[in-house]
C-alpha cells in the first residue's frame, strides 16, 4: 500500500496557512502544522480532519532550527512530500522605496525569502530520496514584474516596497529551484491566492480564505507530469 503523503505547511496556525493545511488534511494527507510557537501549532494540528495534524514549532527566521525541525519530522513521519512556504509578513503597507527603513526590508526578506530558501534546502534531500515532491511558494501579484510595470494595474497605488521585493525574489527562487529539480517528480511553483480576507489581507479583501487556499492546495497535490517553475492564480498561469 502506498504510504500516506506528508505535507509541511509553515505559518499554519491562522489565515491561509491554516486553511491550506485543513484542505490538505481533508484530501487525505498528514499535515505538519508548523507555527512559531508550539501551542498554536498544537491547536492547529488538533483542528485537522480525521486526526491528520502533527504539530511542529518552527519560526522560519530561526535559521539554525530549520534543518533540525525538518529532521524531527523525518524521524517521526519518515517523509516530507509537500512543502508549502506560506509563512509571510507585510510590515511596510505605507512606505515608499525612498523612505522604507533598511530594517523593515531586512526583516521582510528574512521571513519571506530566506525562510523559504532554507526550508527548500532542508527538504530537498528527502524529496530527492523519495523521488517525489511538491513545493509551493506563496507569492503575490505584488511581486510580479508584469503587474508593477502595468499602469492600469489595480495595485498601482500600493507601495509596500519591502513586501514587493520579497515576493519578486520568492518568484525567482521558485524558478531556480524548479530548474535544479527539473526531470524529477519534484514540482516547484509559486501561487498567488488573490486578495484574501485574513489578518494580512483585512476584511476589505474580496476573496474568502477557502477560495484563496484552492490554488496552493491544487499545486501541492499536482499529479506527476504537472507544471513546474510556474506562477499560478486561480489554477491558471499568470505572468511573472
Ligand atoms: N492575504 C492576502 O491577500 C495574500 C495575498 C497574496 C499573498 N499572500 C501570502 O500568503 C501567505 C499567508 O498570508 P495570510 O494572509 O494568511 O497572512 P496572515 O493572516 O498574516 O498569517 C501569516 C502567517 O505567517 C506566520 N508567520 C509570520 N512570520 C513567521 C515566522 N517567522 N515563522 C513562522 N511563521 C510566521 C504567522 O504566524 P503568527 O501567528 O505567529 O504571526 C501566520 O501564521 C503569506 O506569505 C502572504 O504574503 C497573502
């Protein structure tokens, strides 16, 4: 019998991370609900359907903890089939590029780029051994060159330079990782969930969290031969 697939979702305690975890568990995967603190990770794990949640304490800015945490999961569960790099911050809603403090840019890149990079590096050996993997990076239209150079974009009025830099870099990370893994059944893609009603998206956002989670869950469960190195929104490719 095929072993039950294991997914690891960062920032799984609330917002999109929680909903992605719930949908993956409902689809039959065991889901490691990773959160900065153990309590919220345990609470999220306990909410997963059919007891499929496994808690993990993991702050993606804790660079030394990342490989240790991944090793703990591999010791406990034997495999990691899916990584959803969901944890992210947006802490520069109002600043312009000329004013954004260096520390805000560094903090944003630490969580939104270095976290996913180190997570990918940590899970890659297991995925290569298994000859199977699905990696989903939670990107954003705000990190798209096509969008930022489009004067008609609805996001033309949004600054958030640190966040935009981070999500643009995350998209490049997707392409670089996909290229290194090409020819293997390890598919790496970026997802834009849309503007979603979460703490980050606010209650003004038009997209429900259940719908925002759909594309990342679809990418996390792609069949063999599915796309890799792409950027998707509503299950369709979007320009970088
Ligand atoms: N909402 C949108 O409209 C939207 C649009 C495009 C892309 N996205 C992306 O989708 C992802 C999830 O967004 P969201 O709307 O669900 O945001 P959210 O409601 O603000 O939730 C963010 C999650 O990330 C976690 N997190 C932050 N820093 C972390 C760290 N250092 N280590 C581990 N976890 C950390 C938070 O944990 P704590 O509870 O401990 O803070 C929380 O679980 C993000 O990458 C975001 O950029 C969202």
